[in-house]
């Protein structure tokens, strides 16, 4: 039973926010999904993003894509909405890294976005199209990176620093990991 002064629970988002700093995946293999960032050269990120987006289309076509597998765990649809938004946010950030010197990225509260945008109420087919489109835009942008551009830098407000290459590796872990979370079948 909640105390009288506890804020009300929002039933649309009973998922515990993830506050981990996932940048550690740039130095070691993820024990949950098997992703090894060091095995993904920057020039491979684009093709992997496209393949991963195709796998999400299959996940979202499954019966029960809207259903949460357990209390406190996002549904495949909610994970797909998050991955779509990761493609969008990272697309904006990559554009800045390629155009600006060492840009600083504002914090993105992914949990607030999930509630505000009502991830669980979105249409799976529409989300599949949007995810593929956003992944394609960012993959096309990664395809333009060449030479010294892979060493351009950007940073987050929490102090994390990236080169374009490590940014791509970090970005790739997100969608690989979440496809693993929903039982997708594309290996890292």
C-alpha cells in the first residue's frame, strides 16, 4: 500500500526506469545479448541497422506484439517504439557530430518519452514502417562517413565521450540488445 504522499503510479508505465550507464559495452561484450562493440567497425553499422530494422518488422507482425510479457517489462511494441526513437535521436546527434566540433548532447529521458508518446497505444504496423524509415535515414548518414570523419567527437551531458565510430557501436548495441529482449532472431 502506498503512503499518502507517494505520487500516483501511471499504469501506462510501470516499468522501472533504466538508469545504467551502458557505455561500458564499448569495452566488453554484453553478457545479456552477446553484442561485442569491438567487433563492429564503423563502416558496418549502416548495413547492420538495416538488417535489424527488418527483423523488427517481423517482431511487430507477431500476435501479442502489444502484450507485456511480465509486469514491469515493456511489450515488443514498446521496445520497438523506443528503438525507432533511438534511430531518430542518434540520427540528429550523428548529423551534429559530422557538422559541429565536439557537440554536447542534451539529456534524453527515454522513460518520459515512452509515457508521453504512449508507446503501448501505437499501431504496430505504423511503428514498423517508422522504425525502418528512421533506421534507413541514419544508415544512409553512416554510409557517408569516411576517413578522418570516424574520429570526430561528441559528448553527452553526463560526461560520456564518443568518436563517430564508438557512437555507432554504442548505437548498435541498443537495437541489438532490445531485439534480443523481445526474442528477435538477428545476431549482433
